[in-house]
């Protein structure tokens, strides 16, 4: 067994498959063994390439999902409105949009 991208893939033919075939194999394993919320979380992390979308720092194990348009301002839970952020940025952003948050940061700089 070989671990790739946090998933266990049988060793042998699977390692010599083309990249799209490996991706399909991993997607099947995800559907079978991961909950839908875990799959959503992993996709958000992968879309951010393991970095906070606000400060660009690498995400640790305690990263959080943030709403670009906060739910308090009518934002949805749609995947396009969800991003990966570090705990520090998410705590400072609160219920502001990114433009409101950046404007507030520039006042203090």
C-alpha cells in the first residue's frame, strides 16, 4: 500500500496508471471512505494550494473554512464562497467582506 494525498492506494498497477486514472481511483476512494464534509474540506484546501487566501502563509493543521461574503451579510455555503484561511486571519476578518477587512487593515498600517 502506498499513501498519496492522504489516501491509501494499492501498490502495483495503480501506481503505473495514467494521471487521470489515478485521480479517478482516488476520487472513488474518497467517495467510499470519506464523508461529504471531509471531501468538501479537502477540495477547499487543494483549491487554496495549502495556503491562506488572505495572508498567503502555509496552512497548519488548525486551518479554517471562511466565507468570502459572510453569512451575516447574506453569503451562502456554496463552494465558491468558501475559502481556506489561517486561524489568525479568520479571527481578524470576522463578519467583514475581504474589501472591508483590507480597508480596515490599511487604516492601522
